């Protein structure tokens, strides 16, 4: 995989073949952050806010079958505030009809 260049904000994390001591990391990788992501993170920090980063990982395999992790980072997006509606996790709000009132159970 020498010569492979990951897209900005993406990387691959491989087993550390140079680990000789317990304090050495088990896996290693390098990542280049896109200018867009870095600017966004800096703006958030300048505003006095802690910056959260989402990390997504996929288990992949090299050509020889050795597993590694494909990884992507992005700025965490704030979750919308919870509403008082009774919608389920899919955003569907239950409805009732006149026929529902006639069902005996």
C-alpha cells in the first residue's frame, strides 16, 4: 500500500509492524484534513466552544487478507432538539381514524 494517498478527511489505519513495546500503538495511520474541515473546526474553537469530531470506521482487508480500518472524520453536527411530538425514531407520527375508534381491542 505504499504510494496510496487517502482522500482528505479519510485514512486507513494499519497494524503497527514496528511495535516492540507495550507503550507503542497497536495500529497507526496518518490523515490529511481538508481546508474546509479545518477552517470549520478553528471557527468553532475561536467562538470558545469545544470541538467534537465524528469518527467512522470500516473493517477492510488488504490484498493478502490482513485486516485494517478505513476511517473518516467529520465535524459533529448538533442534534436537533427533541420535540414534544410522539413521532417514532423514523419520524412517523401515529395517526388515528374514526375506524380505529371502532376496533374493540
